[in-house]
């Protein structure tokens, strides 16, 4: 559980640090990292995916965070699952905290002008993908395929 708290805290700190750095360094047009990927400050005063109000998004996110915390308690047998849950928890805390403190979320990576994300969003996505794939990896390791 201690490692999960550390992982979540690192996500929150990295998210905040990149946003501070982005606001200090990135100019209005942004910086093209690769074709279709631009580093630019994009403020989102609405909920996730620009849906709904900030209050609704924060309320629903708090419910999800409580659910993730309860899942962390039941994931003690799987350190990998706990790490993925901690990534999701850290990303959620970072996003909810920013919405509650500043009334918006700041995104820094614009993907093909379709969406914009931040470190917290990436942690949530990585944690989600990891949780989906974790049972497959565990099954493979138990069957002996992962042995070296």
C-alpha cells in the first residue's frame, strides 16, 4: 500500500510540475514535437472531454477515486494491479485537485487537434490499459510462458 501511495504522489507531482513548466516555457502557437503532436497550453474549463460542468466532473471523479481506493485494498495479492490502480488514483487526484483549486484542467499535449491531454490523463490511461492486460500477463506467467 505504501508503494501505491508513492506512485500516486509521483503522478500528482509530475502533473503539477509539467503544467508549471508548460505555462512558463510554451508560447501560444506551441511546439510541434512530431507531426500531429503539439506541445501547447490548453485550458479546459469544462469536465473531462469537455463534457459537463466542472462541479459535476469533480463530484463524479471523487466517487471514482473512492472506488479506486477500495479496489487498492483488494489488490494486495497483485502488486502489478496495485501499481496500475495507483497510476489511475494519482491521475484522478491531480485532475480533481486542479479542477477544485482552479476551476479548470490544463492540458499540454495536443494530439492531431482531436484532443489534448496532460500527465494525469496519461497515467489514468496507462493504468487502465495495464489493469485490462494484467490478468493476461498473470495467466501467461502462471502457465510458465513468462519464465526465463
